C-alpha cells in the first residue's frame, strides 16, 4: 500500500492507494498541492515519488515511512473510515 497525503499544511486529505493504481488517481489531484508519499516499502515509495515528479507533482517521501507516521501518534484511516491495522 501507498498513502498519498495531500495538503501538507493541514493534512486535510489522505488517500490509500495500491501502488499500481497511483497513475489512475493522479488526474484527480491538483498539481499545486504538495504530496507526501508514505509506504511500508521505502523503495516503492521513492519510485512513486519519482514518477509523480516526472508528471509535474510536488511530491516527497515521508522520512521513516509508516513507522514514523504511527510513532508520531497519527492514525491511518482508509477512505471508508476504517482504521488500518
């Protein structure tokens, strides 16, 4: 799984996306919004960021990935509102 965090200042949107479906989601994402990619696999997250940057998105990988996100006390929640375990 790859998490796309949109709107860094407010963290107002988190999308849970299968890596192979990221390109299908991109047309719905405003290129002016910063995006942080979080994944369990750092290499995969870096590949997604590289692809997004080539397409004109302002994207970066979250240092420490999902482990760092959870360690900071933040929850992971799917689009349907169910928590990610």
